[in-house]
């Protein structure tokens, strides 16, 4: 997944684009590039992240330009492979977000026509394909449109022409256009957040649509029919679109500290907004939840809460592995997708197929105007504010809190859940504001940072929580971690228990407590070093992180120390906390 950005307006285009790309770096930061139209097209491309915003774009003042921040899929991380890519005559330049699945066959066809390639990217294939059309059609917009129709896969492209036109086409990877009417500025981007402080209105470009800007006009086309489409700008008001660390060392720790605010955002939503949804939930034949990565674990916890508190037969699916369910899910079923970006390709593919079958879709998304939101029959917004750290924390906590609330509403106990969540938010706030908790967790993190393998034990409401702890530790410290259902320990994982092996356990005062503590004593007798996350101390804990007992929301409380552990481990190891290696915030390609 990459980030694309375009600008037209009175400001210095390259600087506006640089700032926009900076806000899109969560989508990839292997390299970046900016191009502006100033008589001719001038471009500047660099390997690596943009880094300090004070850096200059290295380009002259101009009013129109495009930019790209890359997460390499085809072709190494080199300046030559960085986007945007020039046409041979430098009449236009193009950036892409996505993967051209048929780029090999297109490349062979173009090579036979005499085109040479100077990069290993699939992007360059799009450029040469457009050129080959332009030779015949003599019209760049038409050449872009017809070339785009030959691309297979989920792609969004943005093109800057020498005549200061911007043409962008979408199929899959997100594309939003922002406008600031009073300052006559236009923004083209992969997400709304990247221009939120400047734009007042947006229009979301749908799959199969092309947006064309020239000399103050913006026209929308249906790509396959080549017909003009009406469109309307929606007002946006992203309350807190501020993207800065607010004095914290990293976005991750700031976003963990945002958790009480985020839960209060959830609580402020009106219960009766959920009544129809709750009714459909209960009437559905089957309920499914689906997500990828951390959101996939949130989906599992939402399904858990639906089963336990609403007695709804809910099954969770992992985004990339739901295909075997396509024939089983019918229009009498309902599927729920928690998602930070609302653009995860694996999940979107499933939702688009199920939508065509008439399956009811509900989404819980943090990004305004996302594809998942627009695909949904019920689109709930997390309103957690920007989550910049690639490792999801506050949004995950919001997703599972939402699952708890929805499940309780469906069982007629919505008010009780609001009270529980209010207490939970206060309890988390107190926990986070108690310095000794951070000191204690920091000490434990230091020890864990030196380990090669880390195991986590959990059961019932805490199993998904320790799985998410596993994900956070892997993402932040690059150490192998393994979340084990405590009931399975004696069936395989116990062989791994040995002197000094670290085992983190999250336990609540629930029906699983006895079994979990049984498993703890079994690993301890084999020499394991146990980190206990619990309301009560225990002789079998070598290290103890005390958490208040928050009753039915105990599992949500337990994720906070796990997120802090992962954070302090990443800091201890000197890793790039907010941008861990190889992963990106939103995977909009398959
Ligand atoms: C991964 C992110 O790339 O995508 C995870 O690193 C995230 O944090 C997952 O949970 C799914 O993304 P989204 O936007 O659907 O929550």
C-alpha cells in the first residue's frame, strides 16, 4: 500500500504535497517523490522516509503537483523505482497505489512494440501502456482511461500533465478529493486525514471512476462507459484531525494514553442508534465478524462478546482466509467488519462479494469516507482521532469496547454496558496516570527485550487479548512471540517450557481463572518465568502487573499493560516505534 497526493491551489504545491505525504507515511515510507508542473514537469524523488518536515522539496514554486510515498511491492527500494514515473517525452508523470496483477503480460506486449523499461516496477508498465494508446488516440485523458481498463488488480493512479492537469482513476485503493471553496484549493489523496486541516468538503471517488482537473474545473467520469457523472461534495468536520505527538515521545504512547478519550467517544454515541442494528443482529441466521491483523483479533473478540453476552452464534473470519465461507454465508446472515482504515483489501474483497449476495454488512471504521463505510448497511465510526502509529492500540481497544457495548445492547443491557465502560475509561485513565505502573512495566520490558521467544497464555475472554499482545510484541520488538490458548498448553506448547522461558499470562476473575492458573503452575514447575497480568498477586508470578478488576470489561483492561509492554520493549530495543520495519498501517493491496 502506498500513499498518493495531489494539489492545486495558490500555495507552493511541492511544500503542501510534502506535508500531505508526511501524513500518509503510515501507508509506506520506503521512498517518496514529488512532481510539479512549472512550464515543464519537474520531479524530485528520494529513498527513505520524508523525515523532518523542515526539509524542502527541492522544487521551485508551482501551483499544481502530485506526490507519492511508497511501500515497495514490485521492484527494489531505489530512487529509480520511486514514484512518480515520467512518460518518455516527459509530457506526463504518474504515481500508483496498488498492484497490476497482469503487468508481466502487458510488459511483454509493450516490449514487442519496442518500448524499453528502466525500472522493475509495475507502475512503469502503466506509463508505457498509456503512451502506446496516446500514439493512436492523440488524447491523454482517453489514453489513460482505456489503458486503465486493461489493468487487472486493485489500482489507483494519479497523473500530472505538462499542462497542469490532474487525472486520477480508482479501482480498489482509496481516492478522496478535498476542496477548500474559499481558497479555491483542491486536494487529491489516499485518505481524508492527509488534507483534513485544509479542506472543508470531500468527494469520495468510487471504484471505476476517473476524476479530471483542468483550469479550475473538476469532472467525474465512469471509466468503462466514458460518461460524465454527477457528484456532490460532502461537508467534513474531522474534529481532532491534529496529528502531532502532543509532547509524548512517540505516537504509540500518545495513542495508548488517548484510550480513555476514545472509550468516552464510544459512550457518547446514543444507544437508540443501535436499536435497529441490534434487532438485525438477533434476527440474522448467522453473524460473522471479519478483519485482518489486529483488527482480525478485534473481530474475534467482538464475536466472543456476541456469543457470551448476546447468545448470538457469531463466528470470526480472518480477512485473507474467508473464501471457504462464500457459499455458506447467505443474505439472511450479517457480517461485522472492524477496521481502522476501512480500506484493507483482503476484507474489502470479501465484503464486496457478500454484498452482492445481499448479506447485511456492518462496519466500525476510524477513517471518514472509507470504502468499508460506504459498503456498509450499518456504518459506525470509531471517532478515535488519527491513529498514526502503525501498531494499532487505541482503535483496537475501541473496537473491542464497541463489541462489548453492542453485545450488551443486543441482550437488553445497553445502559449497564455504558456504565461499565464509563468506569473502565476512568480505571484505564488512572492506570495510565500512575507512574509506578510505567516503571514496573518498563523494567519487565527490559528483561523481555533480551529474550528470543516470548509466550503468552490466556483463555476465554483473555485469549484474543494475549493474541493481540503477541501481535504487538512481534510488531514492535521483532521478537518471536506466541499466544497459546492455556487449555492447549499440555497438548503441545508445554514442550517449549524450560528454565527462563518467559510466559506472560493475562487472567481475570472469571470462569477460566482456575484453568489458567493451573497452566501457570505447570509452566512454572518447568522453570518458566511468569509475568502475571492480574488483579491479584500469586506465588507463581515472577513478575506482577497489577490491574484493577473491571468485571465484565476485564479483558479490555488487560490489553493496556500488554500494549505498554510492547511499547517499552520497542523503545528499549531502539526500534522505529511508530513505523516498525516491513509493515504498514493499512494494507490496501492483496
Ligand atoms: C495491518 C496493521 O497492516 O492492517 C494492523 O498493521 C491492522 O494494525 C491491519 O489491524 C488491518 O488494518 P485495518 O485498517 O483494517 O484495521
